[in-house]
């Protein structure tokens, strides 16, 4: 979806984006978002429509939206005009010829896209993606209109995970040269990120034993786990950012006590993560509630600061909580 914003709302939006991305100029923001500076400038100072995905949830209620259009509305509008011009000037025969050429070009592009690919299990960006897939991801082969659709998807909370999914969308483009699309489900306040890639689905299934369909007996593949902590920490980060959270419990005297929790119905995987954390000096607890999900729990500022320093997070909902932990640490020191 693309949004037409008022002049004041454009300024509010980009001032906010610069602030949360710690940018002192549009040029720096352009590099961080990986969007051309000219496009950023047009969005801020022009009159065009802005993609809804860059609008942070934190300022949604402060933005005045004048109009909404589907993402491809400009192409549709331009295509209709071009069609009428060609039809009037050259007739239906030329239209048919161009359609035929367009179809052949599409087939060539699909063949190029489906060339064999390789996955680099030492790449931190791929390892984080793998962890995310283990957490709230899935792979499916769907029958649609006589064709098989090879779909890779990730689910999340529409309100809490939106910025994270925008970040993930960029990584998928960088890793696999695919344009993932976001699908909102307002009734259940969820969001899905989906993209198709036949060769990638096949590779992840065959080389990492990731299931197609229902995720049963899930575990981190030995080839990844045996890379050791310096690589595995990216997988663990992806798992936290999907199936984990950072929160504050109250102590008996009412003070906030920081905690980290990962919850999954995957005993083998949870034992792998737990053992890796213990081997690195984390004071983790593993709770096995038989018949229910297992939990890994860390408690206290020291443990969470160690996590942030060594493993980190890419999800804003967790990063904001880690920032509060750091503030508590600073307050105690002073």
C-alpha cells in the first residue's frame, strides 16, 4: 500500500526516521535504509505516494493520510494509457505482438531466476535468517491454478514486529535477490512476510533438513551447530527475535527486574540453544513443561547485558527493552 501524506506529516515522518536511525541528514538515512537519496528527497519534499512499510507504528496516529493506493497503482494507470495510445495508432495487431514478446521475456527472466544457487552457512546474515526461519518461519509447496508455488514465509505481530519485518525484507533482497511482500491480517493483528524461491526452498530442505509443511522434531542442523558459538550466535539472535522476548518482572520491593525468555515447542532445538549458552558462561535456566512449550530464561542486568554485547538483537521491540536495561545499569552506577 502507498500513502499520500500532508506536507506536515511528511516532515514528521522523516524527522522521526532520522531520529530512530540516528541520522543527521537525509543522505545518511538513505544509506541506512538502502533507498536512493533522490527517492528519499522526493518522498519528503515532493507530492508522491510513500510506501506504507516505512511508516513506523510509533507515529501512525500522528500522521495525516490524504489518500491510499495499491503498490502497483502507478504502473496500472500508466499501462492503461499506453494501451489506448498503441491501440489507436497501430491497431489490435500491434497489441498482440507486444503481448507475445512480453510473455517470452517473462519466461526468460523466470529461467534466469531459477538457476541453481548455493547457501553460505558462514554468512551472519544468512545464519540470522535461518534462526528466524526456525522460530516463526515456514516453507510450503502450494497448489494454485494447476501450478506448484514454492513459498517461504515468516509470521509476526503486526504492531510489534513491523520495523523488524522491513529490516528482514531488505535482507532477503540482499541474500536471495527476491522481493518479499508483507501481508497484514488485521483481525488477528498479525503480519506475514512471504516470497517464492524454488531453488532456495529445495536447498534449505535438503542441505539443512528444514521441513516443508508442518515443523516437527525441529533442530539446528549439525553443519550449522558445529560451526561454534561465533557463528551460532546469529542463529540464536534470529530465534530470540521471533520466539523470544525481553521483559521486566517486579522484585518483592517493587523494582523492575530484567528477564529474557525464549519459548518453543522444539525440545531438541531448545536443548541445543541451552547447551550453547551454558558453554559460553550464560546462567540460563531450561524449563521443560512436558506436553507444552519449553522455555529458556535469563534473569538480571548482568546476564542481559552479556547477551546484548555478545549476541544482540535486530528486532526493535527487544532493542528498546535492552536500552532500558542499560539505563538501569547507568542509573545504578551513578
